[in-house]
C-alpha cells in the first residue's frame, strides 16, 4: 500500500495587516514623503515590518535619493588619519588629473604626471603641485637630502 503525499505549505502564513495601518503607511510614504525608517519610528514598528506592509500590499518604493557623502559626511571618513594614497586620491578628485608639469612646463601626452606634495602637509589639497615624473623625483630627492642634512646638523637647516 502506497502512502499519498499531502502538500503542506511551508513556513508561517503571510501576516494580514489591518487596512487602516496600510492606509496610514501609504499616506505617510507617498503624501508626507517619509522614509520607511521614519514611518516605523512614528508607528512604533520596525523598518522591516513597514517594508513587508508595502511589499504585500503593492506599495511601490521610491527610487533612493542620492546623498552627499563627501568628506566628513561619509561614515568611513578618516580625516587626518587617512593613508598616503587616500590623500593623493582626494587631491586628484578635487583638482583633477595632472596633464602638465608646473616645474619644467612640459605638456607631452606620452609622459606621466603626478601630484607632488610640497611641504609634507598631505591633508591639504592645495599643498600639491603638478610635476612630471622626472621633476617629481628630483624634487623628492632634494627634500630627502634636506631632511638628512637637518638630522646630521641637529635641525640647523630651515626647510626650503
């Protein structure tokens, strides 16, 4: 004798939300332009419950608005504790990619150009100059030599 398999639905039955709650969510979301999180706080629910109400009752979510997340408004902002690479990326984002050398004046498109930090204040985007690789290298060697001389002479030499 064969047993017949009975189809048993899995999981809990979908929750049926009161019509007045659905209408309240609809009004707050579309008319008052509140976010799901704001609606949840106002009604004493969680954002996930508001999301479920909207999903189960065919309320379409708005397209997410672009937020300004530059600088200190970004949750990952490290400020002065950022890495060397991050400081250079900030300069490039703010001042663009260098396409010429401010030292020798070359604009050859086949050369590579860098943002060279002038005084060691890496956090300041205005403390960088556009330089071709050869001028950048010469500049960094000169600065390195000044630092080495300063250490040898006990800090007598001023920074150039």
